[in-house]
């Protein structure tokens, strides 16, 4: 018996969509790739193919960008009033909500994620994202002002600013939160009147392709939303380098982010990069351990550790270090490992066998560098891409398991004696995406928030996101923000005007 998904649990609609062949979505139509190449889509719970999708090349990407450009410049989209765009976004949200269960099932068999998570986050939170951003469509406006112009004392002037859509956006999404990341990139595009070419991760393209179908069903005009599937090295690179792209919105590794920045810089393209993380979780001596221990456990175990904000570095006051680490290990040991469709599963497979092996390689390296394996850290004897979570203690600040993003359920735990002594370790990586502090001491919390180098700080919680808050990283964790007003405004160009009166 293997730990494979039971496909009898799928709805007919999910089973149908998560099988067969899927084409490219360009200018409102499904198109075969010009070169006729396809790649398999793998269910990581058993390692076998469940579907195949088109493998786009530069010519296909060019078709998609040209379609988005036509829709932006000459199609019906630019003439739509804000309330009309809002209505279409709300209709799209309703369509996703109506088939949230099916979408969650498709996401689970494609990515290996737990069905309860794909429902709550990938499906339901995508609906919330669209509804939140739809409200912004009618609330974007410029300003008017009296101007001084002191060097022309005999004349009077007034000024104004106008916000206009930036243009064609390339949205490149990761495999760990496939649908929700696609919607995070799509929603501000629709609200501001831009158009988009989405390129999902090659491992997890299925729900983004279903999203394209729902966009057409909602009545979003042809060419406004396009989806090209394929490799990052070919389709992704062609999209980034295309002269018809005005803005690149990328979520993924820091290494690829540097390549994108290097390409976009000379071309003077706008870009937003949400990159890697190595988030610290700091538990002070006075922390409420009934909350902090499960909080620290799920900071690293959530989404199987495949999370840019995963709390992969745990710093615990020495007086409670053994209690906390043992508590986290108990939670990890209690989780049932199995396929994502099984509602009793607590930890599913990695997204692929290659990624599982990469994660296990870090565990081996952490021990070789001098760390001690406190718990887990081995592959499960099964055809699926399963592994047991690992807890490593005694690692040094310069060790790879401390410095590099592993993107799996590998926790490095370190004791500390005081906050002044631990802060250099907390800030001692090249990343700065998120961090959490667990304490009941208001002064200690305030000091931590001031000193930690991270784009988001969680206080007595970890990795809580909301559409109202901007999300982005410091240092090597990114450039710019998604979500919130800041994420929306990055899709707009400001035009200033001067009127002589």
C-alpha cells in the first residue's frame, strides 16, 4: 500500500480537469504551442503523471504579450469605467467561490498540499483577494492643488495628478501557493486597468489554467488575461525580456530574482520581486508556551515548510529551550504523513522528488557541518515525495542550514541568554522577509520590532497575512510590495498637469 491520493474522493469536474492535455490561453482562446511540445504534470503523492500541459517557447510568449498589448491599447478594456471593472472582478470572485471545493481538489493533487489548506487559502482567500481589490477600482484618484511657481510672480497656476494604468504586466508565480499567488498578481491588474500574461510554475500550472477559463466566463475581455505554461528558463525568460512588458511581478527564489532584476534594469522596466526568506522565530523567557510551542511548530510545518516566510530559525531563551524544542518535536511526531486529499493527513508530500532530495541534502549537510539531528530528517519509504520533518540543534551561524533557504520542514533551533546577544543572530542572514517574537513584555516586543530587519513582524503569531497590509521583504528578500494599497499603487503611473489660470 502506498500513500497516494485516492482519486475517488475527487469530484467529476476536478477529475476531468486534472487529467488530459491543457493548451495555452492566449487572447481569449486555447492554443496549441507552436513547437508542439508538452510536459507532464505530476501528482507528488505517488510520483506519476496526471495530465500534460503545453510547453510555451518565445514565439508563444510573443503571441501572449501582443494580445495583452492590443487589449490594453485598443480593446474594450481601456474604455471601461471603474465600476464596470469592479463588477467583473466580483463576478470572477463569485465563480471561484462557487467551485471552491473543485479548485481545492485540483490544487491538492497537483501540488501535494493538504485539502483543508487549498480550500481555505488557495480557493477561499483568492475569493477574498478579488473582492478586496475590486473595491479599489472605484477609489483610485489623483489630486488637485494650488501651485506657487515663485519665479513667475504675475501668473497663477493650479496643478493636478492623474493615475493611469501602467500597461502590460508579466506575472510569474511559484509552486508553493499556485492559485492564490496568481490571483495576488491578477487582482491589482484588473482593478487598475492593466493587462497581464501569467506564467505559473511548471510544477503546478493547473489551477492557473482553470482561473483563465473563469476569467473568460466572467466576461473579462479577450487578451486582458493570458496564461503561458512552460519552463522558467524558456517561457519565463522570454516573458521577462520581452519589450512589450511594462512591469514584472515575480515571486520565487532570490537567485532567479537577481536574474530578473539584471534583465529589467537595463531595459528600465518596473519590477516587484517577492523572494526568499529565512524567518526567525524568537521565544522569550516570559512567553506563553501554550501558544508559542504550537506557534513555532506550525511556523515551520505549515505547507510542509514550503513557505517563503517559514519560521525555519528558532531562537529560544535558554531557560525554556529544552521544553520548547521537545514540544515542537512532539507536534511534528504526532502528524500523520500521507496524501493531501485525506482529511486526516497532517503532513503531505513535497512538491516533487527532486525537491524532497534537495531538502534531505540540507539535513545531511547540517549534520556534517556540526549540527545534531534532534528529530526526524529522513525520507519515507514510499513512491511519493514524502519526508519526516527535521529539527537540528547546535548549528553555527555560518552553516548552510542557518544561512540558506531550504524551503522544507527543517527547523534549526538555538538557545539564547538575552535579547542583545541574540539580535545579531536574528539579523545575521541575507534575508529579511518575516520574523516573529513571542513574549508578554511590551518593552521587549517594541525593542524587537525596532531592531529586527524584516518586512513583516508578527507578535505572538507567525505568518498571518491580510489584504490590508503590504507584504514585501528587506535585504535579499525582495523589492517592492504585494497586497494592500502599496501593492495596488505599483501598477499605476502618475501623470502631473499644470493649468494656467
